[in-house]
């Protein structure tokens, strides 16, 4: 059999983290020619991840420009990949999840007669506008994809309901678990002095992240104002917020979170210290998708600062709770976990609904099998 030419395409931090173990697995296989193209929808936050996993891009569209619109991102990728596909002619591209890179790369592959493998397929919030634009990015990518790698059975059911043929769906678990397993260490020591100085036994450390587009504006004001209240009314609480590079996020953070000795605002952390910080924290407040998958397997309760989730598995298991974006709700639920040990103990269970850490292997086996059957 000729080698299958697989081009993995990604552009943002979370895609890179979750595609890294898959790229490493593709590189190992003799019957695969593995190529990597980054759109660089993110730049610094993407490069950090590439360095950690020692992955080099064969192609780099380098599209990032500060504060660019969704239309700019989408059209640059569509044009850039159109040219690249004509030159390189991959048999199949692998895309991940729900970003603008994911959707534009899939559409470009479709226009150029190239197959699409969708990793982390089938998650649905059911609300077109939330997460925005990710719910639609992921659904449309599902429509364009030829093979769907679904993390859970629930994700498979979502796809089947939309008319996708079951024979083209494989349940694999989530590659986030593959990545996590490779970097979390007991007795981890941070290189960041500010983190090493924290007394994780004396202080209840809340790790905060927030960046979602639908939260920019009033919801994010509510979130940061709630966090300020939580710190001020609980002397044993310390908040760490590695701030997303989006200037819109930073402007709101600066309004509510500056000048408090128990609020630590830092640059985005590299992946390894970040997940080790999850492991050492008391509680996570986040609107991130990926962190909803990582924290449960590290036994950390998560309050999700959103009104919906496309990841119901950990909510059902009890370690993740949706609290929404109303200030009073966030303060009440956080205070409950800070002050009530039973409530905390109930949520602080290590739960991992996202597979056995071998998702990358199943995905690569799956694509090889697909080509055996379809050639
Ligand atoms: C994107 C994804 C979102 C994902 C998030 C992960 C879309 C539509 N959204 O949102 O699904 O959850 O990434 O973080 O694809 N910036 C930098 N350097 C970087 C990264 C970002 O300066 O390395 C700044 C830029 O000003 C950029 C802004 O952040 O314009 C927003 O980045 P963008 O990729 O447009 O959207 P995210 O909100 O990061
Ligand atoms: N992450 C990181 N450094 C940080 C914040 C997050 O490495 O300072 C990692 C985190 O472990 C997770 C991913 O980035 O794997 C989540 O990215 P983000 O929240 O930006 O995007 P989402 O998952 O919401 O798409």
C-alpha cells in the first residue's frame, strides 16, 4: 500500500495541545506520511505548545494579526490552504474541534477534493449562538468530514441524529487525556517564581480563565466583579488568572482585578505549568472548553462560567457545575465550595469520562483501516 499522506492542520492553543499527541503518533507510523500545517490563528500561544511537544510545522500560514475579525481569519485560511493543497495534495487532512481554523480548513479541503478527518467530533451545545461561533464551526465541520473521531458515545449519538453514517464514526476518547498524561507530575516545581511562592496548603487557590467571545462585555464584567467579591469575602482564598492575550479580555480584567495582594494576574502559562497548577489548585473557575475535560481527571471541581456546555459528561459525573454569568450565582456557588467541606468533597472526585489516554492510537488505526476498506 502507498503511504497515506495526512496533513494535520491547526491554529490555536487548544487545538495544538490536543493534536500534539496525534501528530507524534502519526510520525511513528510507517504507512503514513505525516505533515503539519499551522494556520497560526494564534501565534505566541501556539508556539508555546509546539515547543513543549517538540513539533515543527512543515507549513505555516502565519495569519495572526492583533484583534482580527472572524471573516478575516476565515478568508485568509481559505485562500492560503487552497494554494497549499494544490501544491502538496494530501490524501486527507486532520482538523480538530471547533475553531475558525477547523471550519475553514475543512471547507478548503472540500473545495479541493481532499478528505477530512474530524478529531473531537460530535460535541453539541444545541445552541447556535453559544459557544459562538464554535457551535456552528463544529457542526459545519461535521457536515464536511469524511471520518469522525468522537470522544464519547454521547458525541456519536449527536452525529447519528444529524444523519451521519455510523460506519464513518469511531469512538476514540479525547486526545486531551493523552496529552495530560504526558505532563502532570507529582511534586512538580514551577519555574515561575510567583507560583512557587504560593502556599497551596494554607491558601485555597482558585484558578481562573476566561476568554469566550460570547462572554466579552457584560458577562465578563460580571465574572471578574464576582471574583473580586469572592477574594474580598474569603481571607483564605487566592486567585491566579493566566490572562488570555486577547486585548478585550485584558481591558476588562484590568478594570476589576488589579491591585489586590491575593489576585495574581499573569501571562498565559505554558501547558506543563498550567495543568500542574490545576492539579495543585482548590477550585477552577473557567469558561474554557478544554479545562472542563482536564480538571475532572485531576479531581478538581470546576464551576463553568457559561450558560451551556457541549461537554455534559463531567457535569453528569458531578465534578463540573454550570454556574452561568450572573454575578450573584457565581459568588454563591463559589462560596459554597469554599466554605462547605461536604459540598467540596462531593465535587472533588477524580472522574475521567474521556477515554484511556490512547485516543491518538485509535485515531491513526482508524484512518489506516478506513483506507484499507475504501481503496
Ligand atoms: C480562539 C477560538 C476559540 C478557542 C480559543 C482558545 C475561534 C473562533 N475561536 O478564540 O474557540 O477557545 O481560540 O484560546 O476560532 N492573541 C494574541 N496572541 C496569541 C493568541 C491570541 O495576541 O497567541 C490575541 C490577538 O489579538 C487575537 C485575539 O487574541 O486577535 C483573539 O484571538 P482569536 O484567535 O481571534 O480568538 P480567541 O478568542 O483566541
Ligand atoms: N492552557 C494553557 N495555559 C493557560 C491556559 C490554558 O496551556 O494559561 C491550556 C489548558 O490546559 C487547555 C487549553 O489551554 O488544554 C485550553 O485552551 P483555551 O481555554 O484557550 O481554549 P478552549 O479549550 O476553551 O477552546
